[in-house]
C-alpha cells in the first residue's frame, strides 16, 4: 500500500497507522513485517515506533501479501461517467475492490484492467486506478483515476474530507432521532483484528451524519453522510446507536432476511431470503474535477435487492 498521512494521523506511530489501514493484518503481523524492512516513510526505512507527520508518504508491502500479477478479466461493469482523467463505476455488491490473500480474481481491479486502456499507477500494481474503497458487500458509486495527476488530485480531496459522499441504508431498530451526527472515535477491534470498534481515548476521529427518510416499525430507511472516511465507519457507528445495517454479518443482528421476517412473521417453509448482504449503498458522490476544478456530482441508482426490501416494508406499513 501507499498512503499519504493527513492531519488526523499526525503524531501516530507507524505500526498503529498501518493497523488502521490494513484490514487483513494484525498489529503484531505488521510489526514483524516492519522489522523485516517492509515499510518506508518518505522513501526511507522506518520502524514501528516512527512518528508520522502530515504529508509523510508511507509505503508498506508485507512478504505475506505477495500476490500473483493482476490480470484483466471481462467482467461486466456499469460505467456511470468517463472522461480523459477519471471514470465512475457502479460497483455491484459481492465484488471486492482489489485482490487480497485468497482472492486474486473477480475483483473490480481485474475488471478495470479489461475495460480501460489507461489507469493510474499511483498505488501498488494490484490497485490500478483505485482512489478509494467500498466494502465488498456495499454497492454503489466508486471513482477511478485514469492517470497519476488525477489520482493525486482526487486523493488529496479525500484526505482533506472535501469529497461529499451520500449512502442509503436500511437499518434494523428504531432511530432515536430524525437526524443526528454521530461523533465517536474508531479503531481496530480489541479482540478481532478484521473488525473496527468505538475506541474512546485512542481511536481516530470519525463523524457520520444521518437523516431518517422513512420509518417502518423496527426498520428505517436512512440517508447517511460520512464526514470522515474510516474503515467500516457507517456500519460501526449505526450499530453503536442500536440500529445496525440490515443483514450486516459483522456488526448486525442477522446475515439474511426473508419477506416474512420483514413483516414480523416466521419464514414460510422453503422461503428464500430476499437479502443476503448488508443493506448499504453508495448512492452519490460530489467532488471537484481534478482538471477543470468544476463540481461533479455522480449518482448510482438504488439496486433491485434494496428496492425489493423497501417494497415489502412499505407494503407492511400500509
């Protein structure tokens, strides 16, 4: 990975910084990798205790993460926007953004290599064009840089929190307020490295605004706007407020749901779930174009599986 340090990470140790940015490695594994020479700060070898400053450039490649060369794959993509500098794709749920150990094919990165003649190489070779991420089971709009200049300009906007992202979510539970801003620091889970948790005292600043669009009695349809970009931020914040994203297998109350369960009844014999992934969709993104500096707003339609859930909930409420 390659990552620039922003103001919110100033003064942090290198190993803690990497632990928050690498979902699939424990802090102990990261420390071992750093000791073997896997990390550099501003092009120089670094240690776990190295203190980071705003603007520092961190590079990390663990020997444990050696992947096969990324290959283009003819995977259908819904392209929402494209010009000489960037593109936007409506990522389907179930698709990982880039390869990881045990998953070297079928990712968005593989598809991008097939569909676009040029992509930025600002990141590692297994992440061409990828400026930001979405969880595998989160659908919606994601930006792609087609050259390094565009990549750096877009990445700077994300680091400065000037990119406006709007998500749509079906949550389980009763929202206490019609609108609120959740301000709780986040960091790696105390016991489970692949999870995030609220960590008062040593977590990173995180803010998530939400607005209730519809209530269905035990469920709600929310518009959610993260003001920071921490790993799993929306999911952890909403779960902390006792309204986890529906079918969030990691932070929620169930992995799947049937239409009968949405109506408050037991499933019928043989009834199949209508949703088997977290009900979270990256609906809209607003940013300044890296070349023209004009504001761009891009939208990904609500996918069919979430529309079906909403239809059942609305029919139940009639």
